[in-house]
C-alpha cells in the first residue's frame, strides 16, 4: 500500500499530519507515502514538527515523495524538503524560503480618538512590538536577530533535506517564489508532474508491480455537509 497524506491551507497545527504519518509508519502494509502539499506556509514550529516526523518516517526504511499542488511555499516547501523526492507541476508556486515578522503602529490613530494606553511591564523588552508606540532601535535589533536565527534554521533544514550546500541554498533563499519549472531548473525539486505521477514514481521506487493500493483518510465532514448527506 501507498499512503497519501494531505497538507492543505495554512500550517498552524501539526497534530493531525503527525498522527497520520505515525499511523502509516507503524502500518507494515504501507511501503511509503505521498505527501500532497497545497499550502502557502504558516507558523515555524508546526512546520518543523512535520519535517522531523517525515525524517522519523524515513528512518523506518519507508519512502516519502512530496507532490506539490497549486502552491507549496515557505513552510510548505520546508516540509517538502524532507522528502526523498519532490515532484511539482510546472505552474506550482513554491520557494519563498525566508522568514517574515510584521507589526503595525496605531499610535497616531489612538491620539486622534483621544486614547492614551498605559503599560506596566516586568522588563524593558516585554512590550516589544507594541502597536501603541514607535519601535526602539534596540528592539528592532532584537527582533531582527530572532528572524535571522529562524531563517538560519530554515536554510539548514533545506540544505540537509535537499543535500545542498548551505551557501547555495542562501543564494536561492531571499524570499522569492519560483514556479515548479524554475524550481526544477534550480534543483529545488526533482521532477515535474502531478499527484498521479508521484504515486506511479513512488510505486516504481518501491518495486511495486502493477497498480499499488492507495490509502487515504477521508476528511471529516462539517455539520452542514453531514446534514445534507443525510
């Protein structure tokens, strides 16, 4: 059997993906999985958790192929880079290797409506990023160090997963997006193709003769869908 695990939408919680990966890792009938990614990315920590679980899956002598849908960027590419092979459509939007942190300042707006916030804090950096006052130079420096540190983790993970030189990854990791075709030319993906191509290629890599049995969990129905079906 070949399992299919979908990662769709913003990556904010890794628990369901990790549960499925763990289930298929323990299922002796499943020889490998296709990780179907259609995500623009999301939070750092859950992306790292999924990345680590994919590595654990591979340690069980099973293969993981990533199939990119419409978009597999930022955290979506992060988790794909842990796979044995990455297959993307020529028009897939991928890459966006980088980290971003944004803040808004509403100080002038509050002044116009007559509001003046007061803050009590235990340390000078506790309200860093507050929207009610300008950001101080030392706070900007602190936050930039955080962004740079997380960016370094991202680059290292891609370099390890893709078996690329760190400096080569840095040349490509300036936050820009690539099409699947561009990513293929830059060796960020291994082949061009869709989901069915990925399943076929994984079956060949596993030495499965004939059509493999594909297993995939059905998404839980929302209340309205359940009501309509009944």
